[in-house]
C-alpha cells in the first residue's frame, strides 16, 4: 500500500551486513508499516498498514516518554511505542534487520526516532502525511488495548520466511 507523504531520510543504515547477493540485511529483510498518533490528553494509538487498530491507551505515569499534555511529545512518544512494537516483530521471526515504514501526521524528532530504530536493528522510513491517519481516530477512545495481534502479523512482506 503506497501512501503519499514527505519521507524523512534516516541518518544511516544500522544493518550494513550484506547477504550473498550484496543486499543489506534491512533491504532484504521484512518490511513493517505502522501508523501512530498521540494526543494532548496523554493517550496514544498504533494501527497497522491497512488501518486496523493494533493498540491504544493512556501513557502510564511511570512511562519515561510521558508527554505531560504536550501534543507534539505525545506524537513522538506514540512513534516510540510503534518502533518498539516493530522491533518485537523483527525479533519474533529472528530477522537480522527490518525496515519500519512509520506513518505520522506531523514532523517528529527524526534523530531520536532513527537512533531508537537503529538500536533495534530497524531502518526507519518516517513518512509525514497529511492524508487520513487511522490512529488519530483512536487516541481519545478511552480504555486500553494491548497489542492485539501476533507481532509476525505486522510484516508487510508475506514472502519473508519466518523463523523455524
């Protein structure tokens, strides 16, 4: 699924190892597409590539990324949660690296998000789009939903082999 938007280039590719065809581990690895959003009510939501709800809820008081009512911090914190979810998917299939296409509604802290993604062997493709963001519809829903899908189901590329 292609969504038009402004791509913010990552600073570097954390997975420089190449396979026998000369492709980097991230290029030949799985791709994960997620939408994220936060709100000034200190809530967050993450949706999958087709807009399906994956998780949402309030930020915990002990959350180190608690936005404290700041909507931009809330969006950044929601993006952090999405990157960590993508990292769980990469780890679940034992892939050496993966690419996460993160769809957001405004420009975020690219350096911080890229560094976090890199620390989890993810290449971040941060896409700022003015199109509809399904996660924004869930940020003020009330309640809490833990990630409702198996992380492997987040993979956009069905052709990527799962770990055995």
